[in-house]
C-alpha cells in the first residue's frame, strides 16, 4: 500500500506543470519579460509581441491543472 501511495505522489509530481520560470527558456519566464528582453532566437519564427501574449495565455492555462494537482498531491500524502 505504501508503494502504491508513493507511486501516486511521484506521478502527481511529474505530471504537474512547472510554473517557477527559473530556467530562462520557458513560457512562465517570458511572461515577465518585455518585448526587447525576449531572446533573438525565439523571435526568428514568432514576433516578440506575439510571444509575450502567448506566454501570458499559456501560463494562465497551465495554472489550472496545477490547481487540480496540488490538492490531489496533498490528499495522497495525507493517506500515506
């Protein structure tokens, strides 16, 4: 039973989106940047203003599953 609970916790930790933005190459990181601060390689295909808007939209959408995963993780830990 303990192994099953540990597997559930591990699964929830892996599946949950990372929203910290510390890696400097993710949408949550780009949400806080101005158009001039977005790296040039990212702007080759998509213009910087569009990247800013899309990063805000994507970060908002990633927060919703995060809010679903966190209570499930707390419940799984409390059962172990």
